[in-house]
């Protein structure tokens, strides 16, 4: 009863899905920057039908699924092919574009067996993406280690991605190396992407305040421009650190200037119930619209 009441209150915050939108039904193809969601945190407790229902009403038409964490949507590597096919059809028949899958595989381990398993599992996850109709897989670099020269770690990560690139190419999957961990500074990711030199290995922004360091945000973005992925992660658009530094105005203006087309995916702390989740995402959408209007 409490869950039902919460859903009723929360649903009232959603924008009505009009008959005209229902008639269109299919996914809308747009250019430029678009707003979407990654299910890490908000989204983790929603089923696939709920995600497909809720997101268009919140103005979010792109979705990245976080796998490996046992989330309610149940999109996991161990699911049989038939379930993958059914899930792909659900999204294809909806207004929500499944833009990718996010996993936690990384390529920094000094343990050869751990590294080999990460590479093999990444290949499995790329096939998983292909079965789902998801065009990209988010991966991590990830950390430097105290007793290992940083250059060696960077070289190991690049070599791992070189081994993965042929599979990515054959399956049509974009490998998205996210700015994450101590390796994840944009100059390091540029070095890795340049060493791999493959169109299916791309750099995924994580809207990290560290990106301001050194030469500054604009210069660091320019550095990775040739390698940018088709989606990026963004965080709380209303947070003081971002608003005071005009971080998102700078990043989005840069992406707009270079005519980048893709989804910026909200990664927002989860809330206690749907009413609070909808209110938070509506707030983020308003701030997004404000920034888009200003740049």
C-alpha cells in the first residue's frame, strides 16, 4: 500500500505522455547534445518496463545500463540469449534508446591472471552489448600502483585495449574508456587512445572536476577531442562546485562547438522513493535546459 501511494504521488510529477507521442512510438533521432540517464544510483531500482515508461516523461531519451551489480532491471551477463533478445526488442519498440552498457572491467592489475580474465570478460560483455542492441561498453583504465612505473601501467592498459579492438570492430561496439581512477586524467587517456589508435576505442568524459587541472578544462578537452566517445557521464548539474566554476557551461559549449552528437548521461545519487527520484531528475532537466539555452 505504501509503495502504491508513493508511485501515485511520484507519477503525478511526470510529464504526460501525449497521444501524439504515443503514436510516434519509435525512438526520435536528434543531433547535438541530448540528456539521458545511467542506471548507476538513480535507476538502479527500476525494472526495464519502468525505465521505458518513466524516462520519456522526464525528458530523458537515452539510457545506459549498469550491469554486474544485481540491479532491479536484471540486465546481466549470465542472462540467456532469449532474454537478451527480448530486452533488445523492448527498447527498440520504445522511445528510449539503449545507448550502452556500463561495466567495471579494468586493465591496470599487475596480476597477469586477473588482467587476462578482465580482457576475456570484456569480450563477453561486448557480445552482450551486441545482443542487446547497445552500441557501446563503458570500461575503466583504472589506478596506478605504488611499485610500478606509471608509464608501464599506461602501456599495459593500451596493450590490453589493442587486444580488445578487433572484437569491438567486428561486433560494431564502441569501447568507452571512462575518466576514472588515478589513471583517469584526460592527458593520460589521450596517451592511451593515441597508443591504441583504433576508431572503436574512445575516451568517455566523467565530468570530473580534476579535468580543470593543469592547462584548464578547455585545453584538456581539446586534447582528447579526436577520441571522444558517443556518450559521456555528467553529475549533479546544480552542485556548487560545478556552478561556481561554470564547468558544465564550458564542457557543453565545447561539445556543441565541435558538433559532437550524443547523450550526456546523468549519474545522480539515489533517493528514498519515486516521488523524490522524479523530483530530482526534473530539477536536473530544468538546469540542463537553462545551460543549453545559455551556450
